[in-house]
């Protein structure tokens, strides 16, 4: 049996397990299973890998950055970004990849419509992939993060008018605490703005809902996740 899995915290409502097991069924892929492995601390990865012979792993919040010291090698992209969401097992070597870049780029590119300036909410592992992708797309960006040089309290009416793309990379608003949302001046948004939320559960987060009521273009993270999942699968089977 080829065992694939996801490591992270609070994985009961995660995307990957259902997606891959449905893929195995629909595509008649034999002798493969995909499981969630909740770790209370990233140090537990050593014991997990010693007990289970994995064919591939995905990594999610909050371990995309802290998993790196446990890997033998990083792809150039993953090294530049400083975050990993896919682990390839090549013999005894663990190789870190980042397929979030591919998922995000392919998901947002068709709906940019000439927009060139972005606010990125959050500065975790997913945010770092978004930052890398925006650089490649020649999109100017600024990162908003709590207790940093540019906090949420620093987002003014002027800055909301200047940036026409707002990307939520934080977990605020994800299931089950769906009433949460990033604190930005939504009333100043309009039809020129694009709001992209990496959250996919719920389909329409509060962040996206508030944008929709202001006639913004909106998109959630489901397609991004599907693309990155398929990219992970290709890495594991290359």
C-alpha cells in the first residue's frame, strides 16, 4: 500500500484527504491511501516518518516553515520562499517542494484583468508563496501583518484606494469559526478591487462576502488547492 498524507493541526475539515481518496476512487488508482496526521508539535514528524513508510506528504498550517530543518533538500523555489507544502520521498532523502506557487499563480492570473498592486494579509508560509508568485507576475505588493511595521491599523482609506488586489492568506474566517474576518476598511472597496481568499471552507468567507457586497471581484482558494494537489501528485509519481 502506498501511503500519502497531510501533516498539520486541526485537520478534521481539511481538503486533501477527501480530495485524494476521491481521486483514487474515480481514477481507479489501486493500493493508495491518503490520511491526515495531526501533530501537536513539528518534532513529532521524526517519529511519524520512522513508523510509516510514506510515498508522499503534504504540509499545512502551522508547519510549512518549521518543517524545513527536518528535510534533506529543498527545491530552489522552496528555498527562496522559505516554506514547504509538499515532501517528496526519494530513497532515504526528504525533498521539500512548494506547489502553492503553481496553484496560486494559475488560479489568480486569469482574473487579474490588468490589476497590478496587491495587499497581502498575513505573513505565514502560504503568504510567502503568494509573495513569490506576485514577484513573478510583476505585481507590486505590501504585506499586512499583526504587530509588524505595517499592521492592520495602518491600512488607510488611501491605501485601500491604491491597492486593487487584496489577498487573505490568514486562517481568519475558516471553518468552524466562520464569523472571523480580517479587519480592513471594507466600506472603501469598490468594483475595481479583486479579493482573493486562500480559504475554501466556507465557499464564501466573511472577507469575500463583504467584498461581494461592495461589487468587488472575488475568488476563494478551492481551485488553488486543487491545482497544488495535482502538482503534488505529479511530484510523487515523477
